[in-house]
C-alpha cells in the first residue's frame, strides 16, 4: 500500500512550525464527511428513531419499543418478501455468474473486434432501469408484446395472459430481465480480471502440454477466485435491492408474487403510510446490507489488494 | 490455422450474443418512427412508412423541459460531487488517519444501502424542512449514492499515481495545496472525468428519489415517462422516443469510457 507518511510529504520545517500538518487530511475529508453525515447518517438514525415510534400517516407518535419490529416479524408479507428476494437472487445471480464467466472466457479466447463489442455489451447495464422496464414490457407484456406474441401466444402457450400478470411466471420474467441486464456486466468484469492475470503460469502450462480444462481449473480459477467472489457479492447486494424494474413491470404483483423487500417497504410507506413498520423493515435490511458490505470490503481489500 | 478457426467460432458466438442482447433496444429504436396503427399489429409488421408524429407529441407534451431538468440536475449534482469529493479521495489514498477504515466503510455503506430505505426518512425530513420537490432537495439526496461512489472509486485512481512526484515536489518546498493542484490534479484528470461521468449517468438513470422526492415541479425524464400512459392507453411510440433519448448519454459514455466502466461499477475492485 502506497502511503506517504507525514514526514514524506510535509517538510519537517513546516511541521515543526505549526501543528497544521497533522490536520491536513482531516481538512480534506471534512466536506465529504459532513455531507455524508447529513445525507446518509441522519436519515439512517431518523429511520431507527421512527422504527421505535408509533408512526402512521406522517404523524410521529409515542415511543413503543420493539412493537414495530414485532409486527413486522409477524407479518406474512415480510417473510414473503424475503422469499421473493431469496428466489430472485438465488436463481438470477448464479445464472448471471455462469453466463458472465463463460462469456468472459470466450471473449478472452481471441474474439476479434473486441473494441467494438465491449462497449455494445455495456449498453444493457448502463440503461436506466425505467427504460429497461418499458423495453421488456414492449417485448413480453400482454398477448401483444413482440416476443410474447410471436413466440408464445401464436403457439397457444400462454393464452391471453400477460407473463407479468401470471402469479407463477411473473417472478421468473423479472429474473429474465435482470439476467438480460446484468450478465454482460459480469462478463466484462470477469473479462477485465482475466486480462490482468499474469502470463507466466500459462507459459509453464503450455510447456508441460496441460489440457485446456486442466489449465482452467488449476491456474485460471484459483487466481480468479477473489475477483469472482467480490463481483458476485456486489451483484448479490445489488440484486437484493432491486426496485425500479419490479416497480415498472409488475408493481410487486400479481398479489404479492414479486413483492421484494424494497417494493414492500415502498408500499408500506407510500400506499399504507405505515411508516413505523416500514422503517423497521428499512433498518433490518440496512443492517443486513452492512454485513454484506463489510465482507465485500474485507475480501476486496485483503485478497484483491484493491482498497 | 486451428487457432484461426477457434477465434472465428468464438467471434461468431460473441457477435450473435451481442445481437440477441441488443435486439430489444434496436426494436425500440424502430418504434420511434412507427405509426401507431402498426405498433403492435398482428401479425407483427416489419415494414412500415416512417412517421415523425411520435416526436411531435413528445415535444408538444413539454418533454424538452424534463430533458432540461434532468440535464441541469445531473450536471449540478455531479459538479458538486467532484468539488467536495476529490480532496477526500486523495486524502483517503495518501494519508494515515485515525479510524480511516471505519470512515471508509461508512462511505461504502452509504453507497450500498438500498435507496428505498433512504427515501422514507428523506421524504419525512424534506416535508418538514420544505425541501420536497425542490432542486436543492434532489441534489442533496443524490449526494448519498454519488458522493460516496465518487470518493470510493476516485481513491483507487489516486492510488495508481506514483508517490515519488509528490515527494519530489515536497522536497522542493512546495506547499501541500500547491502539490495537490499542480502535481496531483493534472495526473488525476482522466480518473476524475471517468468517475464524474459515471456519477452523471447514475443520477440520469435514477428513478425512486426523483419520483418520490421530486415529481411535480422538478420532474426528471425517467419520472416523466408515465405521463405517456393516458386514459386511451400507453403511447408506445412516444415511450420509445423518450426512452431512446434517455439512452443517448449512456451510448456516449459506453463509447468514450469503456475501460473505466468496469472499474467504476465494481467500485474500484477491478481495474478495467
């Protein structure tokens, strides 16, 4: 880690003359820290405060201890939302991971015209989720969507029902959209990782005449594991908080079939104005995220030497 | 010879994948100039006489104003992020501080927290202090994810700079602000631009904050799209126009920034 110690940067003379040198880095981070306390810590603390109070319709009432949490844990909708998110993350992310890794290996195996392909592959990832939602509505919604009509409706596979209105299929349709949007990102991130691997071990393996599979499992995979873990974890965190595309495509429905914790918190707040309980949910989700976040940080820092 | 064949095979696979992947986007692009009556014709019409009617409606509905709102909001919030965040990123990369790891984790947590958890307290606080549906309020709210993102990623760019230059400047007797402005800043310019442009895109694409904390007077482009869902049904041609317009900055970015996108989206964990 490259760190300039105090002595290296500040000429000793200056340091002795004034104590200002020690404060320099704190001065530099002060505006950022103040802003973040304001826009991140204050809302968080306020959410904790709300979660311990009776709060409905924007009026904050009495302190009620853990009542909101108790109510939340007794709410089948809460457990349903965890199930939805669990399924979503548990199915979509591994598929994105496999497509990503496979694609990265293919890209790395001498695909031509990568300078044109790579930017194109970024497009789904960088698109606004709202536009992604509308795009897939055009493709899959109703019996009129381009794909749902031509591939499903025409062959009588779907009847008149929209995929997004089907209690059984809606969640899988959302996974499909997520996979469409994020597989290319995984691919390009893994590809960047592959490109950065040292060539030495591969030369040695070539001299030994090792098979492609053997090279992959004995050289590529072990070297890639921290990177795979970090990117997988990052995607996991992002997939868990998915909101926009669900909001646009199904609104959490039909019923509660696609109601992820984010959508549930949204509905509790802005449809039922159940602010106390929604805050309790927010605090729990936040706490869980903090744990994931920490794991991401530790792996990236220690194994990838990234931070 | 054999290597050539495999390369050709994989190139074909990759090109096919890209085509399938981007087909929906291309289809949406054709919908921009599609007349309403063939939009979802059965069977699907692939040939049609192009029309500009969709553009007329979008302009008449005042979408230019939404476009301008989005642009100004994203620009202002990004510029603020750069001004506030650049010194912090540098400090985190170069200096030892007490509790640095904890502070840094706090920044990461600000970035990672689900927006929906933030929007609840924001909404209530903003209502109280009169920031709801104001430019200042949304700018502030965007700081939560963009400032933390910016500091986190730019720090990784800072760490790539050779320390020796700064040490040499220090030995010359330059003051620290001088070292930052005259040595660090010029070297860091590319990293700053790349990270800032990603911040701009995140703000550009953002929906939930813009929807709940703005929405009426301050109406960004993504939030304005539901205006096209009318009592007579969804105006899909117009949705396509707005969607593709919203996509244009993204296209510019993927073309210009490709090397840096991976680094940005992995929060600096992977160098593109």
